[in-house]
């Protein structure tokens, strides 16, 4: 007597070879220009991946005490990854370059001492339009842990940033004397146009589509 058994595929395998992954970065909600940042990664092979990342700016005027309001725009990124396996097949390490571009328009407020012609000086809070543009590239490395259809993506890197600000209708007349204000919010961005090198970091929660 013999008994034949047919192996069946596990309908919910604990480990998958992902090909298409959607990702969300909650850290981007904490930035000075917060975005709902979503990425889509396509892996044509298990060694290489291409990640498309886009997030519209979210305007938190009602819950913010910051001087910048009426924010609108987006942050976009494109990254190429090279993967290496780890001791556990649930983990993979990666490294790769990324290019990005940020475009945000907003209103900035500042307090001025206005020297009135009548001799009665007064303080005035003035808002004006401002444009923030930033492009750059970075080199990144990190690790991905996956189980079933879920994964978490950890990334750190270093970025070359090209930051540019442009103000529209900002008071420049000599009768307007700017009153410096200390900014107590630690995540405020650089306020002036400049080029610099900065560290980067991100954590993404992921869902494996295919």
C-alpha cells in the first residue's frame, strides 16, 4: 500500500519575492512643509529596484503656530536601489542614488516697526508670498524587513542640496524695520538660498502588491 500526497502552495506565504510595493512615510508629516508622501517601488529583479516617490504639501494652518501659512506644492523623488541578501531572508540591505525636487509656495509673516510720517511709529505684522525651491541628489543605504505582505523600510544617507527662496512683495522701504523673532520650532527649514550637504533619513511602512 502506498500513500501519495500533493504539495500545495501556501496562500499566505510568510516570505515573498516582491515585485511591486507601495510605501508611506509618516516622518514627512512632521516637516515644516509637511507632505503625504507615498512611494511606489518596482523591482524588475531581486537585486535591483526603482522607486518613484511623490507627496502633495498638506496645509496645517489651523493647528500650526508657525509663521509660514497657506502652503501648497509637492516633493518628488526618484531612487535606484541595489539589494543584497542578509542572513535571514526576511531582511535585505540596499544602497543607491536618489534625485529629488521640492516646490512649495507659501505666505510668510514677519513683524515690522513702521516709522510713520506723522511720527507715531507702530508695529505691524505683514504677510507676503514666498517661493521655496530645492533640488538635489543623495546617496542612501538602508535595510528592509518583510513578512507576509508587509515590510518596513529604514534609510539613511547624505544629500547635496540646492536651496532657493524668492520673496514677492516683501517690505523693503526704509520705513519698515524688521523685528527679529526667535524661531522655537526645531524642524524649520533653512530660510535663505544656499547650497549645502546634509544628512537624510526616512522610515517607510510598506505593502507588497505583487
